[in-house]
C-alpha cells in the first residue's frame, strides 16, 4: 500500500470530519443542555448555505462573509422558535421524544420552503478559491476543505471559550448540570435555554456553510447531513463540545483509513460498522459527558 | 368514569373519519371527465425532485401544445399528477390510483429507474401502456408487453457512441489505461458492462475498477490513485454531487486525463450552470438531443430559453415531452383509448418524436441509441454519430485553466 | 394511558363486540369490489399499523427507541425473495417463506440486540440507526443478493383484483396478530416488566425484573412481525431494492406514528399509523406537492404542541375532564 495515498486519505477524512464536528457542536449542546434533539439542526445549516449561495450569485459576496448576516439571523430565528414552540414541550413527559417530533415537523416545513424558494436544482459554491490548492510535499490540500477545517477550529474554540469563560456560558453550564439549584441562584432557565438554542442554530449555519464548501447541496441534503451529526455527537458524548469536535476527527480518520485500505464500496459500511463497535465498547460515547 | 370508554370513543371517532375520507375519494372519482386524463406520479419533492420537476414541465408543455392544436382524438388532454415524494412504494400505489380511482385514460411514465422498475409490472397487470425511461436493460428483459422506452434512459447504451468514436481514433492516440469509478446503484451497474466490453476490444487496460456507495465522502484519494497509476482515461459514473467532486478534485490535483466520461450527473442543467468552465470537455451519452433536426426541437429550445434561461432544452424536459409524443401517436394511430390497441399499434408502426423516428421490438425498445455528447465551451454538443455531429470532439482534453 | 384502564369488564364487553365487527368488515371490504387502489391503500395502512405496533413493543413499552427497525423489514423482504429464488418457487409458496423470514429477522435481532440493548436512550437509537445502514449497505454490496440492481420476484398469474385482495387479506391477518400480541403484551406481566424498565431500569432490576432477558425477548418479538411484513411486501411489489426496503425514512416514520398516537398503549400506534397515512394521502391528493409537505410538517408541530404526549392521551384527558 502506498503511504502517500494513505496520508492523503487521512487528510481528506480529517477535513471532512472537522466540518461534521462544526455542524454537530450545536446539536450536541441543545441535546445536552435542554434535552432537545433538534432534528432540524442540519436543515438550518442548509438554510444558511442557500442564503450564502444567493448572496454569492447575486452580489458576489463570499460565503464566509455572508455568515456575518446569516449567523445573527439564525440566532434570532432560534430564540424565536424557542419562545414560540420549544418552550411548550419542555413540560412533556419525554422531552427528547416530543422535541424530535416537533423539530421533524420544522425540518419538513423548512425543506419544502427551500424547495419553493430555490427550486430543486443542486447548488455549488463557486468562488475564486474553489479549485485552488496548497501542495505540501506529495500532499494536496484543497482550499475549500481547508477553509472548512479552519472554520471548524475557530467555531469550536469560540463556543468552548464562551461556555468556559463568560458569565452567560457558565450559566448555561450550570443550568445543564444543576437545573433546580441554578434556578435558585437566580439564573433564568427560560432565557438561558433560548440563548443556547439560538446559539446552537447559528453554529449550524456555520456548519452548513462548511458542508456547502465540501459538497453540493439541494433542499433534501439535510437528511444526509443529519445522520452524520447523530454519529459525531453520540461518539463524542452528548453535550460535550470538545468531545464532539474530536469525534468528528475520529469519524473522519475511520473514513480516511477505510478509503485507503478497502475497496471504496465498503467504506460507508465500515464507518457505520466501526461506530457500532465503538458504541458497544463505550456505551456513553468516547468522552465523558460534560460541557 | 373509566377512560377505556374514551379510548373506544377516540377510536370510533377516528374510524368514522377514515370512512368519511374514503367515501369522499369515491365521490371525487365518480365525477365523469370530458377531457382525456393522463395520470401517474412523479417525484416532485424529496431526493429526485430536480428531475421530476423537469419531466413534469416537459409533459405540460406537450399538453399545452396539443390542446392548442385541438387536442387528442379531438378531446383536450389533462394531467392528474401525484407527488410520490421520491418513494417507490408510493409510485406504485399512485399508478394504481390513477388507473382504478381516477380511471385515467392513459398512464404517463415515471422517474427514477427504481420507481419505473416497480411500476412496470403494475402497468402490465392492469394492461396499461407505460411509456417511460424504464429501469435500464434488466427491466425490459422481464417480459413486459405494455412497457415502452420511447426513448429509454439506457445505461447499457450510454457510452456506445463514445466508444464507436474512439474506435475511429488511431490506436496510438487512444488512451492506454482507464480508471473506472462507479456508484453502486442500478444506474452505475448498467453502465459497467459496455465499458468492460469496449475497453477490451480497443485494447485499453482497466487499471482501477471500483464501486462506491453514495454519498461519496471525498474524491481526492480516488483521483490521486488514478493519477499515481497514470490512468489517461477517467470514468466518473456518478450523479451530480459525486461527479462534481471528481471533477473538482481532478482540477485541484492537476490530473488531466485524455478523456473524462461522466455518466449521468453531467446531463442536468446544473452541471454547466454551477460548474462553469470546469465542467467542460466531459463526455457523456444521451437518448435525445436538442440540436437534432427533428420537428419540435426548435420549439422546445425556444421554450427552454424563456423558462430555464438556457440554450437547448434539458434532457429530462425532453424525456417528458418525447414520452407523451410516443403515447399520443399510439392513441391517434390506433384511433382509440383501448390500451391493447395502442400497444399493438406502437409495436407495429413507426413513430416520430423529438428523438427521431423509432420502431419497437418485443421488449418495447427502439434500436440502440449511440449518441455521444461532449460539453464544449459551456454548451452540450453532439460529437457522434458523424451524420448528426454538431461539433468535433475535443481530444485529448486540454489542460485545466 | 395506563394498563389498568382495560380492566373494566364493561369496556371489555364493548371491545368484544366492536373489534370482531370491525375485523369482519375490513376482511370483507375487498369483496365490495372497490377500485383496486383502495385495497392497496388500506394494505399500506395495515403495513404501517403492523410496523408501528411491533416497534411499540420495544420502543413504546420498554422505552428503547429503535431507529433502525426498517432493517428487519428489509431482512424479511430479502430473506423471502431469496427463499423464492433459490428454490424457484411460485408466489404462493414464496409467501410461505415469510414465516421463516420473520424468524430470521428475530434471530438477527437477538444477535444484534445482545450487545446493543445494553445501551440506553439516544445511544440505543443511534446504534440501531447504524445497524439499518450496515444491513442496507451489506445487501447493496453483495452480488448474490442482487446487489445494487435489486431483485425481481415472480408475479402471480391471477387478475389484479385477486392479486391485491390476497395481499390485503394476508396483511390484515398479520396486522391483527401484531396488534393482538401488542395488546396481550400490554396486559401481561411481561408488559408490566417492560414498563418498569421504561420507568427506571435500575429500580426494575432490584424488583426482580430480569431486564436483559425481557428486553431481548421484546426486541426479537418486535423484529418478527416487520420481517414477515417485509416478505409480504416484497411479493406485493415484485421488485425490491435495498434503497426501497431499507429506506430509513420508513424507519423514522414508524417511530413517529407510534409516538404520534401515543406510545404507551397498544392502540396508540394504531391510531397514529392510521391517521398519519390517511392525512398524508389526503394531502397528496388535494394539495400541491410542496404545500402538502408543509402542511404535513405543521401537523407534527400542532399535534406535539397541543398534545405533547400523543393524540390519544389528549383525547382521553379531555373527555375525562368533561365526564368529571
């Protein structure tokens, strides 16, 4: 087996996995903090990608710059959605189950709104750097995945710092670890939850953009993205931001290695198979669940 | 008061609701229709919505045209199109619904191939003529007598034209080694046979022959392998998403084979629109072509310019139109809406469509089609057969820009 | 919804009267010579009632949300198809193969369930989802199972009406058995054990509930019916493909149907499956494609916001309030 190919496959895998991680952290956060599984998480990412696509086509705005507008917008959408809908199901017997049905509905609505607004054609980001490449030794680093990778590092780090260093972030963590006690300490659980949800949705926007840099997208693409989200979050440990990031890389490495050593036909199968094994061996995810 | 009675109440309530619903379907279907109704399902939402919508537009354009001319057998035509949500099981039930509830006069052809494969036996059982793309050669070999591919989307024929042209290229200028990457689904499976057969015949060595399951995580390692093995011919037998990844990775790695064949993803308008210059010089096949000098093509092109803002109508738009043309000629030829008469007429007569004139064999297929296309300067050109060539093939492929 | 509500003899008598009438009515329905489509449509309703009811055994009663249940449906479909193909049997004989196919699905459920059922909550959901993908991709990659091309089955040499009626009656029978089993399990000690596991597995174990054994039994049982249903479906469709019979959307839909109706009783999945299938069909018939989907999406939101624990609980609470 030739080593260049193995390492190149690993590079591919890691880049890809890191973008999954960026898309996944917010998903992990709402799940961990609020016990809300947001099935529409990837759909919001897709929405940001379509938004960026329009900005790029119509005004030549770079997808990354469009995030300046779409991320706050998604934050607001997230907060609004929380106050309008999510808050109503937090009293249900099984929040996880109810939240999945609720957000499944949201995902269907968003998908078909996108179908109405943008049509069914597949889209691509074509920018000045699309087919640029950095060559280091025998290895190739295509610009779009590298940008996705960097975005992921910045995004995950920012989220991590926010949770560890800011008052608001600490309140979010407190609300997750000790919901009752934190409420006694004067933390407004509703407000914190709304902010968390908004934040998660806006990171989905960044993740969706990263996916758009790597792959073509159309209104139903979020279904595919969602499956990878679940994998990354579960392997990383629910609610664990850094764990999710690492899990993204691990999933990427698994994919990369199987691309190098196996017929491509078996790559996806092996990825899912190995994840099953990981789950059986470490039923709580690879990393302890904590923010 | 115990709550079990409540359960019963709820259940009764819902049961009554169901009965009312079913009854309302009955009543709905009982209203007699004056126009000729053509029914069936297309994937208008979900995974295959892009293509489904193009086919729908092609069919509707045909209907508009024929209604302006006074209709079919003097009666206006009307569509009853269900959205099967890209679900094969639904496509089957909607075909049955069109036939038995709406009592449609004619059935239209569906998409994609997996749906067509499942609907063909239903059409056969109900004795309804089913003109569609079919589900590649295997579906036409099941002994159905009411199914027609007019024209079909036939993976087995897709590269025929390319190889026939390649045979005319002097042996020393032909590629030596081919890398074949094929998606693992019915389309991919139907493409590989002709590649095996022809590469052997032309003395091209297949250095890589790999399948992959969708979604493809990344194409870089695949292209790198092809580059390392110095394959000067690349078969990227995939849909749009993975096809684009292959092309982009090839450009990034500056892998420039003499010829790139992209089976099925490059036939959608998005290929040229989204990929731009990078999508140039890709070879593919087709079943019909917008620049061919068959009556009707110019009108379709005019419409496409207005509707899709592109030169030359998209393949699937043409499919929708051509299938309806074939069906309509069966109706007018046999002067009846009797399905068996339509079938027998189609089997024994020559029809004219935008894809040319065709006659059908026992399987319901026309003569093998050997069109080869290449995208040159953002335009799809026909490069084979020679008598219909719209541009000379660009070979070997120029360097990436 | 609690199990004790079925204890009243009064309501039992009501059930004893209504259920046979409904069943006989349903069984006779095809003979009223409706358009074939209605037979097929009700066949689909049965199929979904069967799938969501059997899912409910493990997902609703025990609270183990299996998101990969379509795997057993697909395994059943392929096992039946291969059974017919290897022995080159006629369709009616192939249909006999659905029972062993169901058993194979159960066997695989035991093998897979043994390690997987140790996982809790969402982890179990994801591992079963992975399992569905693994089985789909395995079938796709194995040429002997038809690979990416799928498999064609023989079709019955009878008229369409008879053909559809046969599948209708078979599915009705299977669905009745499934719902009956679900009902009986719900009232049994076994079902009480599963509910205890759902409430709190640790506590249940201290109360001498053999949790691992109960779970695996429930899982195997809940895989059997989809296996048989898959076999019937394969013969019904006469062409199967991994993308069709291992469709993850189907997996998700059967979970949603059960939760939609209310997953803690036997009738919840029935109500959920019937109402969702009928509403979806109505939407597809009367509303433009995208709009139909959007309304369908709104339906989930409205139901869950106003009836957070399923339709059934909502109605029973409502009437309880009125009765009081």
